[in-house]
C-alpha cells in the first residue's frame, strides 16, 4: 500500500510541470526586408522617396501577451547616406489560432552616415517608433511577419527638427525558445 501511494505521488509530481506550461514562444528573432519612406538625400529637393533596407527584430515574450522587442534596421537613403536605426520597446500580442496581431512602441537611436567625395560624416539622433503588425504561423518554429510602423528621428531636414517616415517590413520569424 505504501509503495502504491508513493508511486502515485511520484507520478503526480512528474506531471505538475506539464499543467503549469503555457504555449507561447519565449524568444523570437526575425530577419527580412524593410522599406522606409524618408527624404532622398541623393536628390537636390530632398523629396520623400522609398528606401529599401534590412530589418532584424528580437523579441522576448514575458507573458502570453506582453513582451520586449529590439528593432534594428539599415537603410540606404541615397547620395551615400546610410541610416542605422536601433529601437527598443514593448509589444502587446493577441495570440489567436491562425494569426498573432500585435501593436508596438519603442525608443532608440538613429545613426546617419554619409560617404561622399568630400569625405565622411556621421550624426546620431533620438528616435521613436510605433506601429502594428501580424505574425502568421508557418509551423511550430517559424512564422511570416508583416508590419507597418511610424519611425520618427530628431534629425533636421528642411524646416522641421523631426523627420519621420512610414516603415513597412516583412520577413521570417524564427522561434528560438518555447
């Protein structure tokens, strides 16, 4: 009798962690394409143009709905000017069966570099970001991401001290830890 009770308690003890687990990704990393509407430094007028770039975001999900995210983007802005943005913020996700829509906001820095025939120059600026997106699961460890966000940089162009643009990014999300 004692052995049976001891064995039943031992088996019950082994199953307790399974009851406590929630099914959501803990760490995610995505890489992909980004397109930023921003002034074109290659034109004399500085008109708004679409600039292609690379986007990488790493997310740490603290709960099923709330997490932290670091977004890094590299864009060629024309005329030898490159923008490297790094923004850290929060993310709120609604995890449904087929999709995971989310909203995000963050603060960070924009680092502008210019390489011309006259030499090299660089400048950094305060940056903000807010937007929304959706993750569409492909399988347990991958998803497809589509995101639209507004990025603002405290960088003087024209008459305004703030320059902003709409960023559209897409890519593959890899789940690193469940």
